[in-house]
């Protein structure tokens, strides 16, 4: 979307001015989309002819002619966290007359790059993205070059000064882990579907998903406070299929220094951890304590009810939508970062570690 | 998108022919989207000038210049059934080089009408829709008028001869209900989030969602076979919020002729039914038997594990994508309706009715 021509072509704004119609009407008539009267259409086309307006200027001129469409690029349509956030976004944007177009990346950076390019092609007025990885940002910079607003949901990218809506996950993870430590847990496992170069963890590994990095950071903060030396084997990444989650859980629990508590990084991973524990005949919490990020309707229906770190997913969508709408209403000097509060909800899946009596 | 001009304007195909480039290249150069070399761009723009090509012909000419984008309009992004089906669609379409753009209707016909219009505006090459209602079809007919393929997922609309992928829900519902009847149940409740003029049911009510109509039809078939006279109060529609589900369950269970078994029309409703039963202190299955449509990872984790009517959601998405790809490859004489097989999975949420000993 960068300017490569020396001669400045006529824009939709130029055509609208010459035709004495609004930019939105001119954009609709020139783009062949939306409702526009025949009289307006003819005035716009005559003005376009007179100015030698060229159709390929259309994409470039979309800063002025709005499509009333917002793009939303989410990480995983199967994760109910994103389902809820998407509804919050859609409810708020529709109230203001915007249509919402979604794309799902499945947490794959290459799919996200395609999705953002498609959103540019489809001339959205603004974009909400849960970036799959902070390692590749060219597609996001290209979108920003189009001078349309971009809002990050759930995740940040260092170096990209963009409006964002997140939750205080580091503090919540620390608080939940402190709870485990206070019960006597010294070996705490963490399982995430985040893509990483290796499934195993090493302290110098740079996580490219800020939301997962915050969760893990809070766990490690609490361990450090308690002088716990964390075994990298207790941190399992790349668990993005049921079999990968099963392998991670089985691997951790079959070692001599096995974790006495497991934390799942989201409810989709959490379901697979619970399924694996049941298959292995490991009871929660008498054999292993368990908690997870995100509170879902089933969390309190399973036996035992699951302790969770709850995020206000719907509200995150609402705030992201409002932030985008404010940007569309006019420029603001600096990026705004909204940090919403979540909470640790104690149910019955956490207890004193069994290992205190059976090993160590 | 109907033709209103007498004079036939130059199309992208005309410009491509004159410029001696492919239609896809011409479309990209004229539309200002996608990658195209400067040499091709200049040839196309010169040809467009010579033919007096007008930009607003762009939308109309998209039958020939493909955008390599498929639109998917789903009923409820929060229902994991659609999450799975969407992944099946996306995996298959991406393998063939197509990007996928999603829209969520929340099962609202007005939102669906907007979504289909947006997909037209965004020039998708084809569309997959789970129609929210068979009562309004103008937007779908408008899409078909654009001569791009349309595939229905999960639902049919009588009178619209469109490719479709569904599951044999009527047979499955009948089979599951026969199972209840054989255990002695004579009062069977059904709860659905489908929008209907009234929450209560009457036999002459025309359900506008074929997928829910099939589920209910199968239940009523089995009741008819067993000479059960169905009380309309046992059929609760419009349960599309947690409080509406709760009210439906409470209403049914507080009546003298209360159902001894409940069937939820999907897993989202099912979760709310179970939550309500727990709150009311009604045990499953000793107080009331329960089963639901859709098998989710949590179904076998809750206590007791839930009997379900399972649909191959991922495969439905795959088949819908393949059907669309075949249409894009060339015309076929008649619409194809793929009916996939689901299965009734027996777990522990169904038993002999408690009412046999406590009432009646």
C-alpha cells in the first residue's frame, strides 16, 4: 500500500468534491458497492471521467471513503474465549452501524499474514487483531501504513505502538501460583498450545505470544519468590493437538520429579489435560492439583469443579470495539493500553500435594 | 446486484482480452488489490481507458476476476459445533489457495442479511451459509443472482435449490428418543435456542430452522410410534440466553406433568440445562434423564458423563468446502445434497424414569 507513483492520481475525495457529494457516497458509487441513487451515481461517474480518476486508486483512497466494515482477526475460533470476545466486539460495533468480518488464524503467523492482507483488500475501516506472533510484524506495519486504526486484543507486540486491550495476566498467574505454593506445592507444571521452537522450555527462550509469556512470567515470579528452582521439563509448549497435550501430561507425570500441580494456559488445553488425567486414572486433586485460565460454563459442572483464572472476555471485546470507534472518530496523540482485571476463582480442583506423603 | 443499465458496460473480461492478460491479473490491476507487475498494470489501465471501462462495473465483473476468497456465514461463533465446522472449511479451502472470511449472525436473520450483503461487497468467490431462517431468502437469492456458488451448511431452505451438507438429524433424534421410550419415558422435553414467534410450541408452528425442525421431528416421530400425546409445554423454544434456558427448565419441571427426560438441541443449551438442574438440586439421571445434540470434550468429563447425539462437525466443513470447490471448477446441472451420518453415544445420563415410582 505504499505510494510508488510520482504523479498523484485523483482520489475518491477529489471526485466527491467535484461531484458535490459526500466521500462515502462517492466511494460507494465508484466501488460499486452499497446503496446509492442513480442521480448521485451519474454525478460521481461524470466527475470521475473529468478528473481521469483511475479505479486502482480505490484501495488507496479508502481512508476517506469508509466501507463501514471492521475486520477482526482472532487466534482460534474453537477457543470459547475468542467466541465471547468476538461477540463483545460485534455487539458494540453493530450498535454503531458497522459490519464485522472475521478471520481465524489457528494461531499460525502465515495464516495471519494472509488474513491481514485480505482485510486490506476487503477495505475494512479498521482492524482488531490477536497477533499470533510478535516475531513477524510486516503485515501489521503495512496495515498501519494505510492509516487505518489497529487495536490489539489479548496480546501486545513490543515496538508497535498500537492501542491494546489485555488482562493483568501476570499478576493473576502469580497470585494463583502463590496459592499453590502456600498449600505446599513446589513442583508446578504449565501446559500451553503456544508455538515455540521446541516443546521444552529454557529460560532464554523468547516467547512470541505476550499473553502466554505473561501467564508463564507470573508463575515463574511466584516460584522465584518461594526460592523454587523450576525444572524446564515442567513447562510444556506446542501442545496444540489433543495428542500433544496427552504426551506433555504423560511425560511430566511419569518423571520422578513430577509436578504435583498442573496449570493449563486456556480452557481448550484444560479440557485435554483433564481428559488425559482421567484416562491415566489420576484423580484431581488427590493425585494432582489442577487449575486453568478461563472460566467456562463447564468448569463448575465437572467433578471436581475446576479452580480457574477468569478473564472478562466479553468485556475485552467491548473495550476493543470502543477503542477502535474512538480512533475512527478522530486522531489521538498516543496509543492507549487498557488493562482489564480478571480474578482467581477457587473451586475444588486444588488441594495439598499428594507428593508430600508419597515421595520427596 | 441486478442489471439496471441498458448499455452493457465493459467488463473485466473485456479489459483482460484487450490487454492480453489473464482475467485474474486484470481484476487485480483494476481493483488495486493483490500483486501485479507494473508492466501488466499499465497494459490493463490503457485497455480500460480505451474501452471506457468504468470502475463501478468492478463488482459486477467479479464472476470472471476471482478474489480467491470464500465467505462463511455461521449461526453462532460461540457454539463449538460451528468452530469445528469452520476449521474443517478453512483447512480444506486454504489447501486449495483460498482465504476464508467469516461472519457471525448470532442466529439473527437481520444480521445474516447484512453479512451476505457485506460478502457480496467484499467480492467473495463463493459463500457457505448456515441460514438463520428460511423465512427470509431475498439476500440469498441476490447472492445467487451474482452467479457465484452458494452452499448451505447444517440447514436447508425449501424452494432454494442449493448445494447443501447436513446430518441425518431426524433419524438420529428418532433413534435417541426410541431409546428413552424403551426405558419407560413417556414425557420427554426438548429445549432449543431457535427463534420462534412464541416460546411455547403448537403443532401448526412452522419452524424456520430446518436443522432444529429435523431434531424435533425425529422426537415427535418416536412419540407418535409409541402413541405418546405430546404436551406442547414440553417443547421450549427461544432459549437463547442462560436465563431463558433456566426459565424453560424450571417451568417444565415445576408442572405436575413434568418431563422425565430432557433433550437439549445443542451443547450450548445443554450446558445451561445442566447448570440449571444442578442449581435446582435435580440429579441426573436419578431425578431426570438428560441427553443433548453434539459431543464435546466436556461431555464425558462431567458427572455423570452425558449421552449425546454426535455430529461430524469437522467433516461437514470439509465436505461443504469440497462441494464449493467443485462448483468453482465448473458448472454442474443440479444441486447436490450431502447427508452425513451422526451417531447416538450412550453414556450415563439416561436411566429408567424416576417418575415411574414417584408419580403417574
